[in-house]
C-alpha cells in the first residue's frame, strides 16, 4: 500500500459525518417521494442511454452550444486543456474558481502559477490556505476541525476568529467578495450539459453563481460524458447529485447557462454582456474517456461525481485520499488507469480494494465498480504489474488447484490468498 | 442409490471450498454433519476438488479463471452434479454469478449457499428451534449479502439456535466489509487488519458478547482481530454437532 493511514481522529470525524449523511439521504429520498432502487434504476437508464449515443449527442450539443454563442473547445488530453485555458487567460491575471473535479484532473505543478487564482468554494478555500489536498470530492475539508482552520486564519491573515463554522464562513465570505469583485476570469465545472445546448451547474454556497456571472470571461471545464439528452434528464441528475452528494432534497442554486449574458433593452438591439459573463467558453475534455468507452468501461462515464461510493468504502475510511488519484476511490483508480497510466492505477492502491461492493450499492447510477476493478486488474496482469503475492497465489492454483499451494496433512497454510 | 439419482436428477455436491477445506477445517466437519442430519444425500470431490477461481478472478487472472470454470464444469459433469451446496459465500457467488457469465448456457447447475439449505430445513421442522437465551450480533459477509441478496436466511438460523440478534449500525445492504476480501488479506495485511478491528468495534457497540458470521474468510479474519468479543461461524452455534 502507498501512503499513510488516517489518524483515529480523522476517522472518527469521517464516520460521524457519513452516518449523518446516511440519515439525511434517506430523508431526502422520502421527501422527494423517491424509492431508492427505482430512482437508481431510472438514473442508470438515463446515463446508459446517453453514453450509448454519446458521439451523436456530443455533435448535437456542440452545434447547439455554438449557436447559443458559447465557444466550445475539445481537448484530447490534460495538456491540450491546459493550453486552451492558458490561451483564454492571456493578458489576464485575476482568476476565481469554483469546485471542479475536471479542473483538478487537468491541474499540475506550475499551471497558472503566473496568475492569482482564488478558490471560492469554502472547503476548497480552506484546503488552499491550509496547503492541503481535498479529502472528499463533495466535502473537501472534512478532515479539518474548526480549531485547526481558525488557527491557520490567524497565521495567514492575522485575524482572531472564534473557532466556529459560522465565524469562519463569514470571514471567508468577506474576504472572497473582494477577490471576486476584482476578478477577470471565472472557472467552473459543469454537472450536466444538454444536447440542445444548456449547461447546468449546481451549488449551495452561491459562489458558482458569482464565478460564472461576475467576471467578463467564464471558462467551464467538463468531461464530454456530462452530456445528456434533455433538460428533464439533466434535472434528474442535478437532484441525484444533491441527494447522494450531501443528502439534500435539491441544491440551493442551479444555474442553467445557455449563452453569454445579453440584453436587447435599447431599441431591441442585441448587446452581448449585460451583467453576466460576456464570454462563455466550454472545454470538453477526453483524457482517457474514449479509451474507457472502447475497452468496455463505459459504465465509469455514468459517474456524476457525488462521492457516495467513498462514504461506506472500508479502504477510504482507512487511507482517505491515498485511495485514488485525481479522483478518489475505486472510480478514481480505474479512471487513472486509462487517463494516466496502469502504473498509476497500481500506485493509487488498486490492490487495496476488497471487492466488498459497498460502492456499487451506494452509487446512484449503479456503476458496478467492483466488476470494473476486476477488469482493470486484468489489464495490470497483462502489463506485468501484478503483486508478488498474487503471482504466488496464481502459481499455486496452476500447480496445485488451490491458492495455498502444497498442503500438508495436519498443517494450516500461513498466507490466506483468498477469496 | 447414486445410479438411481443420476437417472433421476443427478448428484448434490457439498463443496467446502479451499479456505474451509485447508484452513477452517473445523467448520467443514460440522457442515457435513448438519447436512446429513437434515437428510441431504450429498457427494464430495475431496482430492478432485479444485479452486472455484474466485481469488484468480478478483486478482485479474481472467484467463486462468475461465480455464478453472471450464475444468470445474467438466469435473462436475463427470460426477453428474446437478446441485452445489457450499458454505463459502465467495465460492457460491462465483459459481452462481461468475460461472454463468464465463460459461453461458453450458452452466446449468443449481447453486445454493448452505444458509439457504439450513433455513429451509428449519421451516420444514428438520432443525428444532431453541428458546432465546442470549444476545448476538451478525456480520453480513459482502459476497453473501450484497453479492447474492442473502440477508434473512442466516438470521433465521441464528434465531433458531436460541439467539436474539442485536444489529450493528451498518448491516444487511449497508454492511461494512471485514477487510479480508479481494486479496487484501494476503496483499495488504496491515490494511486488512485495521478494517477488521474497526468492524470489531462496531460489533462491540451492540453489547453482544458474540459476533457471528457466515463466511470462512470473514470468520478467520475477524477472529484474528477480535478483542473482548467472541467470533463464531454460524455453524458453531449448533451446540449438538
Ligand atoms: S461512481 Fe457512483 S457513487 Fe461514485 S462518485 Fe460516481 S456516481 Fe457517485
């Protein structure tokens, strides 16, 4: 295993949050009058259909988005995506950013370091000032206590704060408002894109509304798998993201963006750029996704990034973000195999998965992650990236018909290569 | 009798699986005994028995797995096996779900986890119910519960032996893994033990003195990591075996 174990303290916090989340999720489903299995099946069908016709949906979406005045770029990998962003940001320095998993995916050391980039999601902002990485896709600062955060704020900004969540949030709110008002570019992700050219972004804090509307330029980074047929499907995904992400009925805000801000209030002359972004750019990234499709891992592209698969994962509860790469958990490991390298999948602790199926059981779009994990390990076998222990196990099976090898009467095998 | 059965419907095979056969041997004898007691006429393959292929499959040796499935099918056919009963959830799931995938229509052997057989025997009155005497908690093995949807059968068996089940915070579909599966016990022992210790703590919170499970791996692994709680495999609850 690579990396360290979580401390007992972090583990306890994590469990507390997760068990509360479980109750909230149950209640949210109840209030929405949704039955767990039925809704999952419905979501699964939506994504299955969309991914099965993703090429044509993508074409449709791109032409509709362009028609709506959105600049659309396709990036085949992270390098291309970075280049597009750098180009769009040329001559500008002040960037504000909201939570985006795809941005995390394309980020690397040195990227945009000549700019002033501010995280506006509270959890991400906290991680940024603490110099730590997010520990959960939906709850990035889940591992930090109010005391630790307040201490850091004192260090960095020389402000005495009571270590209470509301005090911290208020301090950050005021600090960020200043940054936002000076910003030139806003970068966000997307939660769903419709084939008729609408981009949906959900949030609770209100920062994404500002990121997408305050600066002149809005850059949206997204995987192409976010495209679904229509707004109805997209809204179901939004609802599922809230229920499975945080156990809410619905997100506080959902922005539906279908073009740059405009007005025709002066003599019916269309002017681009009223109060919102004057320029909307969408970068659709591939970065291994087509490979996943081709190799029979299409289910992975159903993912809506809710993080639910981590919440009851026995390995995540022991090693946190060491279990995964750019994305966390089994999903992240499989994705790393195809977007980074098979070696990276091994280093992300691919062989720590116990195939317990808790991720599958918790996934709103029913991605059979343990099944995909077996398949991924099959690739690792071909690439000669197996563990020594597994090699012993398979040799035993080949030679003796059981994983323990030569078994002596009255003796018990030491190493349990099972099951 | 065997020949007669062959003509009628083939043999029932008790398949303990490698872990029970070579490691948790104490369980094997008891399972054989109870099957006899409830009047099941079964055969065993003994030395001819081969690994079901679960460890190979989980580790990604997909070709080895396919080969094992084919070899096992041949062995089963040679012994006119029409039904397999196993006490190992990993074997059961592999035979029932993975063999169907790997072999398609060729695979038409009925697969039962032993808890299904025993639960039926309780219903038929072949196993006597005992008075409730003690509290116990139950760990749902991942491959039995989430894997095959078998949640109630082991619980019914536990109750029949005079225990009241005090459920853990995470049980049934939401059961928390013991940490030993998927090759983790051998590949990452430290990680596997840490997970097991957390599961043990969850079990202790119920106040029960016994943690029962129905899988040889969960049993061995939890037992190895248990403190202040006794770990028992389901079959060990039958005092008269
Ligand atoms: S794999 Fe499923 S549970 Fe995990 S983040 Fe994606 S949608 Fe959510």
